[in-house]
C-alpha cells in the first residue's frame, strides 16, 4: 500500500449502514467498529447500533476517505452587533458540525446588514423540510 498522508487531528469515522427510504442515505453516526472489506470493496465502518458481533474495534491507523468541503454558510446574527453575531454564528456552526464528527476550520467570517424581501420560513416549516434522521 502506498504511503498515505495522516491527519494532524484525529477525525471520527462514520457509520455506513444504509437507511431505507427515498434516495441513498447512510446512518452517519460516529463509528466504533470496522468490517474488513473484500475484493474491490474497502473496509466498512459501523456505529455501536449497527455493528455485528464479528466486527472489530477501529484501530489507530485505519485508512478512511477524508472528505473536505469548502462551503459558504449564511446565518442570521443573534444581535445587531457584528462582532458578537459573528462569534456566536461561528460557535453555533461548529457545535452543529462537531456533533456529526466534523472538524471545522473557519477560514474567514464576515457579515453585513441586509433585509428579507419575503417572509422567511418558520421554525416548523424548516423542521418539516429537513431530511429526517
Ligand atoms: Zn450506524
């Protein structure tokens, strides 16, 4: 196997158990177990709920696919002040992404005052449109 780069900060692996329903969905919870791959298929990772008795604990040095997303997130500030709103927004996004095992590296933060030209969705409308876990 060729020499692979290593992560400076350990990244939690995520469960690949398929979910039933429309479209392809995976469990995605933090994995604790590995099931060795066969043939062209690589090792598979499973959370406590989806692991089989024959699965092993994930060892240090386990090879996995590290996905890097470069995204733009826009979120309403919690105060009229830019500094507090920016700090709180970064913390809120980090908390949300950390819960799913993501490491967050915020490259830049900015804000500006704007106004909506139509009424934004309500909390219930947002929850109803969210993909169920
Ligand atoms: Zn799972």
